């Protein structure tokens, strides 16, 4: 029977994050540690493979660890679980909204921390840094008196280990070992045991089996994930968390174990492959934020690829339908082929025609560039986006026409070239900043155009960034009571904006994002906007009230799976059972049906 070790050292291996890290540095550091780190007396070495996204990198790490006769815990990465993480849209300052003038005035590196915080839930899932440390503690404290959960680039030299053991042996009431870090720019210096490196960076923490603390799982990577616990234990230094980081975690104030720690030896941190960041704290923080944002947006692009296939219409389709290459999308609830509807949509741009093929011929004859609805809206200071809805439907109709064989690949390519030019004008043209900072219904129209054009040309990074902005716009546009601010003086304008949001919600739903779930309090949501509008409609005369109510019902029904019961008896039964707080779209439809029954 193998004797239980006094110590277990875990090292958490995650994903390379360029530009903060050099690509391949995780595997290189693993090889260096396995080859050069000496045996540590009375200590077992274990590893944590922490949500590594690249299957090949994960398999290589597993093979190296197994060949060394060491054990690894695997925490798998799930793209579906990652994509289900929400954006942190509550409490975003006006200056940090991605469409605000203040945000757009920042350079890319200064925007990155605000984006990183907005993506905090996704960061916490994908990086999982404190979750992995805690899992190492749970695994190891069942087997050893002391557990040291270290970062994956941590190296322990023989003289450092002797000092750590001595501190543990004389710990007394101390339940934690605090091990300062030496951040290296040249790993070869570790192989010369005569000179200890300069320490002073954020320490690592060792836990004794009676330690009551764990890492705060609410803190995500880059936001004092380790420093917060050091602060609660009373270990102060240049690593102490900022007030911004303190507001994210779920724990505050001193720990019951405050002061029960002992300084112990030191830990070397191997080079990351970015020497400037290894030397400079500010450079390291900036590169870290940039790397996190790039990594998470790359995952978001992968998630888009799972939810949506290029060339699939965003509105005129059914997600429930298996869309093979020889199939044509079917509208939800319509019960008929969209070949019957696409001609009318195409005809709106180029003239009447009885079939998709006839409309396509007219589109060619009119000249692609001359089609009215393909012209970019006027680039004025406050541009009207009245053309947004026709353009979005036209793009879908063109995709359907192409799948029916009415447009050749060359012709579709020409349309996409034109669409790329329009998209470039919206994103980086001379008036792009004015367009993007538009508020109210103009802002809604801008996002519709950007998302529709980006999907049409398969620009996934632009799609990801547009989807990020939508919850921020909802929270900004709809007030505490659902009021729309500048749009509130006219029920028709309120309704027109909500119709755009209904189409945007369907478009986003096609890409795996449910805008109906975006909510802050009662009013900052699409639901709140609809209920506020209904109160306004109640003051209209009978004829307008009936007409506007029908349009409100169509707003909700455009979102898949939100149809209400049809008979009066079904409506009354559902109204008695439904919880408006969790099913507001259906609740509103029921109210509309009950009022008009």
C-alpha cells in the first residue's frame, strides 16, 4: 500500500492566450517542468487539464503527463455550455456601452477591459481558473495534509522546496502557505541553483487540510481571481485587488482564517513567450485583456457555426426543420414553402413577377446596383432606417432564390460583393461612428442592417460583435416602466421600433441568442416595452386600438414557439396558470386575445 504524501502539488493547465502568451507555451512549459523539475520530497505531483479547447493540445498534454507517471484531472470544455453563458449587461456604465461615443473614442487596447468584463460569465466558464483550483483542493485534501494548487507555468527548484517544507513543518496554527512568485524571462536561470531569482510578484497559496477558505468561484480570470483570497487572508502587496475587481466577487471582508498564514519559500513562473508583458505589470494587464477578448470572441464564432449555417436565412426559416442542401426553408406556422413568398419580396425591389425565377431575371435586368432597396440609407447625422426591414427580408429572399437555383453562384457572389461594400460603410465609412451611436429606432435599424449584412456575407466576427451590443441597446432603450424615451410621444413610433426589435429577436434567435430573456428589473426589456405600449394603445380610439393590438400580437408571434392558445376557453385557462414574470410574451398574447375575444 502506497503511503499518503504530506504534500500534493497541482498545476492547472489551460489554453494559450495570444498575445498574452506565445502559441504553444502551455505544452512547452509542461515539457520543461517534466524534464527539469527535481523530485519533491514527500510530495506527489498532479495536474489539472482545465477546459482546454484544442483537442490535440489536450491529448498531447495527457500523453506527456501519463508518460511521466503522473496523474491528471480532466475538466472538459463544452461549446454548448459556453454558449449558454449570458452577457453581463446589468449595470454597464453609459461610457462602456459598445455603441456609445465614449467607448468608440477609446483605442482597441483600452476597450478590451470593458469588453472582458461584459463577457465575464463566458470568461468564467472558459477560463474556469478558480473553479479548477477548487477542484484540485477537493481532490487533493482527501489524500494529503497540504495541497498547493499552482498555475501551469509554476516551477519549484530544490532549494525553494526545502524552504516550503520547512515552513510547513513549523506552521503551528497557520493553515496557509504564502509562496511569493519570481516571474522569469529566461527559464535557463532556474537550472543554475546558486542564485535565487528576485521575488515580489503575486504569491501562490498552499492549503492545509483544516483550511476553511476556497477561491471565490464568482471571480473570473484577470479580476483578482487569486488576489481576492490573499486580501481576505490579510496578505497585502502590489497584487491587492482594485475596487473594480472587489465588486465582482461574492465574498467581502476579512476571512475567519485571516492572519493564519506563513510565508514559505518561493515559486518560479516560467516565461510566457511575451517578454515585455513578463517584465511590465501594466503591459501584462493590457495584453491579458486583449487576449481574453480575442479568445472568447473566437469561441463565439465557433458557437455561431454550430447554431447557424452560412447561406441560411435569418428570418424566413424554421430552426426546427432539417435543412438539407436540396430543401427550401419553411416559415414557422405558415405551413407552406417560402418559394411562394420570396417572389413578392423580390418584386418589392425590382417589380412584379409570378415566380422566384421571374423575379431573379428582373433583378438582373434592373442591375444589381440599381435595385432600390440595395442602396445604403442616406449617411446624414441622424439617418432614417426606414429601409432596414425591406433590406433584411430582401437578403433572405435572395438566399432562398439562390437555393432554388434561380440565382447562379456568380450572381450571388456579385450581390455579396455589393453587400460587403454596404457593410464596410456602416462599420468604417466616413459616417460610421455617427451611424453606430444612433439611439432609439435609428440604433435598432443600424443593428438590423449590420447583423443582416454580416450574415449574408458570412462575416462572423462582425456578427458576434453585433450580438454583443443588442442586450446593451435593449437595456438603454427601454426604461424602468418599459418607456422608450424619445419614441414615447407617438404610439406608432413605439410600435415601429418594437417591430424592428421583434425581427432582430428572430434574427438573433436564428443564431442561438434569445433577446426575449434580456431583462433588468421590470421594464428594461422587450416585454416591458410591449406592456408600456399596450397602456398607450388603451388610450386610442376603438378603431386604432384594434389595429394596433393586432400589430402587437404579430410582434410576439414572429418569435418561434410563442403562439398563444386560440380559443377563449384555452386563453382563460392559460391566464389562470401562467406566470407573467417568466412567460411574458405568451402572457401578452393571451391578454390581447382575451380583450378581443
